[in-house]
């Protein structure tokens, strides 16, 4: 999937982010282990206590510029926030300050990447007012007895399939 050059570009960007943070906070931060096996719709994930970063290789290959401009810094900001403040809200004021003050980036909590190629099958459901699409995970929960309500009309979602 990812070439050595792709992995190196992500790690170099990560190092740049750590250097910025170290200069800003005047302290050293331990470097994470990088993995390139994030699945699903997430661009990346930070595993705080293990000091691990995971990146989605499919989304990276389709959006290299955005990853190098924003996604890497977003995930590293989570690690730095944890190392500075311990367990706090994932996108709370501490994380937002690191994004805006240290990395000079918007504190966006979600990406706007096209997820068509990484999104799994969707299942059609209906309520009293409209149609909904549920992921395989939620569809399987319905099969096990979970009930979902429409946020708008508050009626239960019913499966439209066969």
C-alpha cells in the first residue's frame, strides 16, 4: 500500500510537529510509534497511553496534501495534550490551544475527506419522516435488539431490506 517514501513523509511531518511543540513548551516529548493500518472512515488515531499513531493508508494516498498539512498535526496534538495535561476531553480547550497556538492550524475535530472508498456497506432504514442509512455495525446491533430513534421525529428506525 504505502511506499517507504510515503511513510517517511508522514514521519518527517510528525517530527516537524514535535520540534514545534518542544520549542513552544521548552521541553522534550517522546516520539510515537507509527502504524499505517488505520481502517474505516478515520484518517488517523492517537493511542495516548501507548504513544502510538495510526494513519489510514487509503485516505492518505487519496489526500496526501491534507494529511501532511493537518491530519498528522491533529493526531500529534492529541499525544502532546495527553503528555502535558493527562486525561482531558479529546478535542477540549487544551487540544484546541495546541492546534491553534503551537501548530497554527484550525482546531477541526473531523476531516472532510471523501470516504467513499473506505466506507463499508450501508443499510437502508426508515422512520416516520425520512430514510436513513446505518453502518454494518449499527445494523448488526439492531439485529441483536438495539433500537435507534430518528433525531427529528423520534420514531424508531425500521429496516427497509429483505
